[in-house]
């Protein structure tokens, strides 16, 4: 069970006082000795009842645990220990000099949370002291709505906001028991392979293969009206090519570069040289093209934001629509595209049929959550959120385009003034961190 109380300090040695009403609920008897843990630090304590409404902890224990005194806490009875938590970390930047801006941004977000969301530590990679096994960082006081700076233990779970070198990542995984939020990255090809292992998802996956030679493109265009070449580790629609047969011997190749659309018409004999020159040594997938061009010759797809709730179940936090510039093959905002209201866009694309649009939305939410669970299960990796790109073609067929999990642009809702969704996305991360921390 979990008890909530404000924890102050006392001048005794290794004493934890818990309000009498809460002590009864813990099942711990007065005078019982146990271990009190806060993140990666622990110390022995004797538990006594308190006549006051708040609990107290001996100052020597506060110092040993690196605990921020005078905080509202949750106390959980674990296996032969008491745990203060959920204690979660947000690794917000690599450099300490970049942290003030991140703290300001997170302060605006966390004011909508409560102490029940746990003790939240924001820190930089430079703030990690591997020798002393502690972190120089900032803990959010949900009552005073401000940061408390200091030296703290490693948290129980961490939300990693950027790439880390393998050595530091492994260190954090060791210290947290591998409770790192989206700790790894998977290529587009690996994602496709893992998803295609689930029979129920196969109807929603565009036909995909690893690119080996121009012959792969030619063979797929014999089946589909167009194909896409995408870097296996690419993002933001960069270096993406659409290839369509014009007649038996000619091919139209489209791509977008430096904010402009480009189109080339090549003979089949010229295709190999073109692809060798443009693709270089990067690994690509070759994928079935989809008919998702709607209003004003714009490609339209949808970004669904997914995260785990406090019970570890995948939930869709919300979604937006993405529309490319006219005649562009990609919809990415970074490539000139626009962000629009998803419900309105979907209804428009489905001929104004509100009932059909609502059914498609619910199906999209369900398929996205199923894909997230499938990818996590089949890859054996730990994930906490996804930005799932889905498309609905002219026939109403739903397609999974991409499972973004590295650097998801969660600011897209702000482009249409939907700050409520943006804040909901940010605070949804805390539910997953709480789940990972064991609370």
C-alpha cells in the first residue's frame, strides 16, 4: 500500500516517524526496524508513530539519502523495505549550460501536476557523478511550485530526452535496473520486421523490403503504382524518394530537398546510376506507395501520441493531422508541411461523413496501441512513448507509416494553438515513469 504525507526532519538518529493513522495501514509495528530507500540510496531506520499529521525523518538519514527535506512524499511498503517515491528523473540536456532553459520549460508543465505524480528530478548528463553515484540536479516542489537544487541519488526511472554515448547509457541502465524511458532506437526495417510478426497488424503494413538494388524498385513498381525509398535510420522525411513508372521504360522520381520539390524522368537504364549516386552507402527500405493525396494535391497523414498509463497499458494521448506542401511526397512540418486539427481533416478526407470519421479515429487509436505493444513485446526493448504516423487512403484503408520513438516532435500541437494537448503529452510521460518506478 502507498501512504501520502509531508516529511520533515527530526534530531534523533535513524528514526522515521509516521502519522499513527498511516502507520496502521502499513502493517509495520511501532519500534520495528527496516530499510528506507530513496532512489539508489538507502539507510536503516526504526519506525515510530507520530502524533502530528506529517512524518519526520532523522537529519542523519536525510543527509545519507540525499533526500530533499520538507517535501510531500508517497511511501510504499516494499519487500523488506520502505520506499519513498515515485522518484523519477528527466535527463533534459547533455550540457549543464542548457539546463536553465529546460527547467523553465518543465516548470511551466509541472505546475499542472500534483505531489501524487511523485518526486521529479530534472538534470543534465554533466550533472551525473559516476564516482559518487549521485546527481547534481533540481527537484520540483509541487506545493511551492519551484525547483530545489542539490545533490540527489539516482532516480528509480529516467526519461531520456536525447541520445547518449553507450557507456553512459549502460551506466544509467545498471543504476536503475534498465528502467530507462525509450532507452534504445530501432531502424525502420527492424520496426517493420517486429510488427509483421503480428498477424492482426499485417493488413495495416505497407509492403516493405530492405533495398539491395534498383531491381528491387522495378519489381515492386510492377505491383504498385509507386514505391518509396526511405533511409532505415532517417527522420523528418529527409532523403526520401518516390518512384513511379511512367511507361514500361520510363520512371518518375520525386523527392524534396532544401524546401523544394524535385522531379526527374529517367529511362530504366539510368535508374541504377541515379540511385547509386543519390543513396550512397546508407541503408534504405523500399516500400509500397500509398494513395494519401487529398486536398490541393497535399499528402495527408496523422501523428498519434502514445504513452503508457500508470498501470503500464498503452493509451493514445491525442493526435494531429499533417499536410505536406502541394505536390510534396512528404508531410513533415520540418519539410514545409502544416499541422491541422485531426478530426476536421479526417472528416474532410472522408467526404464529410462524421460517423465514418469517428469510426476511423477509434480504429486508428486501437491499431496504434496494438502496434506499440507488439513492437515492445517482439523487440524485447523498453519503450514509454511513441509518435505513431498513420495514414488513411482514398478507400478508407488505414496504414501504419512509422513508429517514431527516438526524437518525437511533441511540440506540433502548439502549431495549431492546442496547448492543452501539448501539456497532456508532457504530463503523460510522468505516468509511464511512475509505472516504471514501481508505484
